[in-house]
């Protein structure tokens, strides 16, 4: 029987019963949210540039559900109507923990993470590609990248924390304006204006550094 | 330069808000002061920003029913986490109770002392083999062990 598309019971009721160790509720919960965990693990490993196979995904997937059942981790969920988002974060973090523990691989630092995101073409549109120097920068590209990441930081230093989040989610994490607006509960226009202002500031700073070939 | 950035990120990573707090932030359920604290941290933490991105996108994709299906094997194994634990307890207890009963009977019925003792030994061995011999159990126990070790050495950046 396919429970995945069922809206009943509600996620609130389902979680409440899973915490009480109701096995029927657990089966429905797994049917419904297994794909969220699967997506989040794959997404995190891909974006962080880990060299993984299906066996790794299987192990991490099992680890996540063991922690939910055996450690009653579901009791930590505060907003039970948004369990998919919470589960994706838990699964993503479990993926990093697994690679740290089993493969002795630490998560990448910010610079290599962003390189990986853009190398894999997962950066959405209107993102860092817009402000990078031309792709054929050759051996000097690495130095250019270092400069650019420093400049991104300096360009957004004067912004408020929430505005910094907006700019970084777009320029460095590849999120689209509309998604950022939805996530942070802001008007899309405000998001676009903040990003445009930061990009303009960044372009000025890049020009001062002698980097002019911006798109 | 790269090492400096890595060190910087490590320092920044200490004291990350947990997943529940980030989810509450995304749903607008935090008090203004708490939300501000999350924003001040996340503005300088690429891992929290990745969590914010993953949290929002997965909620959205799940709502749109746009997530790819996981394999049946993965789902079955995850369901088995609950069954495995209770089945294991029943099975282990069953063989153990039988072994203890046979051992007790060997003293209460002296005529069949040796037979009951052998039966207790066989049932005891069965208890040991059943509790350790099932492949899925080993896999699950191994996963659990790894999970528990991971908890002991929980990375600071996640806490």
C-alpha cells in the first residue's frame, strides 16, 4: 500500500504516534519521508564534493532513521507541520558526520564548497557566475577566486546580518531570488534590491582591483 | 589563505543553532530576539546557510511532490528499524527463557539431569547464534554502533 501521497494522518499526529513507538505510524512516516532523507543526503554529498557511492547513501539513510526511532529524535521537532525541512537538515548533517567518522573526511571550507557548487552547475541562475571574471582566466583563476571571495566579504560587511544572508544565499549558495524571499519571508523586490546593491558594490571593488571583465 | 579560511570557518562553526531552531527560524516561529541571534550567526556560517537552503528547498519540493522516490530497499530497511528491535527482544528472550527453564529442570528432575543440561546448552547456543547471526541485524547493529560513536564524538560545529 502506498502511503506516500496520503495526507491523513497529519504530520503532527504521525510524529506524536511515532514518539509513542507506534509501529503502524512509523511505517507511514518512513513511506512519506524516506524520499526527503534520500534527497537531502545526496544533495549534501554532491554539493560538498564528497566521493560517494550508493552504499554510503544507504548507510547514512539507515543511520538517520535509527536516530529518529531509537533516540526519539522526532521529539525535538518544534514545528511538526514542517518536518520535511527539519529532516533534510538532520540528514544533511548526518551525511557530513558519516564522512568525518567513517572516511576521515572533514567538510570542505567555504572556498572549496562554493567552487564545488559552481563546478557542478548547481548554483542556480544569476549567481556567482555573474560576478566572476571570465572563465578562461587560466592559471590565475585561483588567485582571482581568492580575491573575489575576500571582496564578497568586504562588499557585504556594511550590510545587516539578514541582508548578508540574502546576498550569500544568492551569490555563494546559488539560491534564486524567489526562493530566498520565500525562505526568509521577505518581499522579492527587497531581496532583488539588496542583491543588486551588493553586486554593484562588488563590481566597483573588483574594478579597483583591476578586474573589469564582468558580465 | 585557504588554511586561514578553514580555521576561520571552524571558529565560526562553534555554537551553530540546531536543526529544530533553524526550522523554527524558517517558519517564523522564533521570537524576534532569537531570530536576530540566528541571523547574526548564520550570516557568517556557510554550514548553517546550507541547512537553511536545504530546509527551505526540501519543504518546497516535498509540498510540490517533486522529490525523487527513494528505492524500495531503503524504505524497507528504514521500516525494519522498529520491527528489528522488538523482534530481536522477543527472540532473544524466548531462547533465553527456554535455556533457563531447561537448566532449572535439570535440577528439579534429577533423572534427566544430563538431557536437560544438554538441552539448556543447545538452547543457550541457539540464543547466542540467533541474536548474532541474522545479517540484517548485524548491518543494523553496525549502523547503530556507528551512530552512537558519532554521538560521542559529535562535531562542535553542529552543537
